[in-house]
C-alpha cells in the first residue's frame, strides 16, 4: 500500500495476515488530529523496606490510536447529501467495515489505517457516536464518531518480532569499548547476575578483560 495518502483510508480484512482487503472507505474529512498511546509495563515487585528500585521491564502493551470522524449528509461538504437516510446510511457502512462479525472467525474485522506516512494495523476497540444536527422530523444529518483502535499483529509476525529480542534464544553479541560481561548480561536477560553462566558458556577464565570486537554467546537461561 502506497504512503502519502491524502485522505485517511481504512481497509478491512477477514484475516489477520491482511493479504487481501474485501472492503475499504475514505473519510469525508480528514481528522484534525489523532493521538497515539504507547504503554510500557514494568514489574511492581520491590523488596520490603527499600525506598527505590531498578524498574524491570515486563511487556509492551499494544499501541492505541484515537481520532474523530465526521459524517455529514447536508450537502455542505463535497455535495454529499442523503435526504432519505441522513447520516445513518454512511454510519451503517462504517460499522459494517470495522465491526462486521464473521461467524467462521468468531471475532470482528482486522483493519489497516493509512494516512500520509501513517500505516497502522489494528482492530476497533471503541466507537462513540454523537449526533450533532437534525432535520425537523428528527432525521440525523450530521454525526461525530470518536473511534479508538488497538494495534493488532499477525501471530507469525508477532512471534518473529518478539523472538528477535527474546532472552530465551541464543544471542551472539560483539564486545564494544567499555562493555563488561555483567552489563551485556543485563542488556540480554534484564539482570546482570547471569554473567557467571555466560562466562562458563563461553569458556572465559577472565571475564573482566573482554576484548573489543570479541564475540560473546548468550545462551537461553532458566530464570
């Protein structure tokens, strides 16, 4: 999918691999802004009686994206008018795009959002619709939809990404100037105490004198 999309577009997929979109929509008006939330979780465990600790990484929460979409059938915007259904017709199309439940998948749709350089694979997390303008007979002519999306990645891609950083796999790192075995162990395992096991795995008799450019193997370690 090309970057630099002038209008925000949402593509809908039946499968998480997102190989073939079976529906899409282009927004009537681009949102004025969007917010992106990234949450890093750390372990809350702390030894009794201590006043401070070194935060220990736990996990990365899926990213979230929030923005507002305008739906209008008055004809004021780009001549879009629907005197029979008001905004309900376009809202129904949008709901089907992002929410349609697939019985064989037992879950709502997989989505991809494109806008400019933004490309976000996700699923709908929340939808809050506020009707703003009505005809004399009560037919809604304008609505503002607050939408929240949560990042969603195909399991194969997710596992490959996680495994590339996993301490449960063997890593080979090159010693840089100033590196120590405890420091490198902390970078790989999140704890420097495993440096003795790393030294044994590499047959290092003097782990204090690492040489720049030296290759060190960091094996999986049972924690």
